[in-house]
């Protein structure tokens, strides 16, 4: 259920959600956890309803998940990529999985051009931590009994260093060293 409140000192009435209703992305845990993070931090945003996306110039574009507004810098077109932060085989350290599809990149690039100056695309990797897993040294957000870490990479930086991961699935990723160079905790972006 939506409750209207003033946020960020902007004087405008913005929606605040006290309970999980149909207007929220409650059906997707990673997106719901990120939305909860935005609400708790009182960061203004719009959740994008993929079911109601429009065709632009007769082309269907892959949708992003949120428009996140910034009081000090760029506004972000956010695409959430849910991943598990889990111990791999042989009890080795967990990895920062960062693969995306080429369609994700192409769609975000087009949306970034449509929105124009003042907006940039941001890939947000939402890592759900295993119960017994040691978290990375980033901010941990708790939501519905699970723990998450949100880390972002600007689309332009990701595209510059992306390498083909799977031709069959159309996926790309960043080598670990490049990902480490570009990724920052979500609080640094917002």
C-alpha cells in the first residue's frame, strides 16, 4: 500500500511503501531487496514494470529495473543482476560473478541514449550471501531473512572491458581484475 511522503528535502510528494503490495517487485527477490535498500536509504526511484514496457521506434528494447534519482549527480537507469555469493567447489573463495547477456548491454545502451543527458546506465550486481558464507568487505543489506551485497559498474566501463563468455548463450563478462577496477559499492554510486 502506497503512502505519500516528502523525501530528500525536495518538497515533492513521493511514494513510500510500508507494506509489500502488487506495485512492488516482490516477486523477484534480488530486485525486491534492492528496492528495500532504496526505501531504507530514502533514495527516490521509480520501479519499471516490464509488463508495461513500450516499444521504442518499433523496436522492443530489453527493459531495465529502476530509475534512481540523484540529488548530486547523474540519475541512474539500473539493471539488477542477481547472483549468489557462495563457496565454490573445494571450499575456495567465492567469486564476484559478473556475467550479463549482450542483449542486456545493447538494451541499456539504447535506453541511455533515449533518456539522454543527465542519465546513465548502471549494472547493479545483487549478491545474496549464503548463510554460512563470510561476506565481502562491502555493506551488507538484510532483507526477508537473507543478506545481500549491492555493487555497481557503469555500463560504459563494463562495455569497454567486456569479453565473450558464451557464444551459445550470448553472455559476456569482465575479467576479475577489470571487474575489481570498475566495481564500487552501491552507496558510492547513489
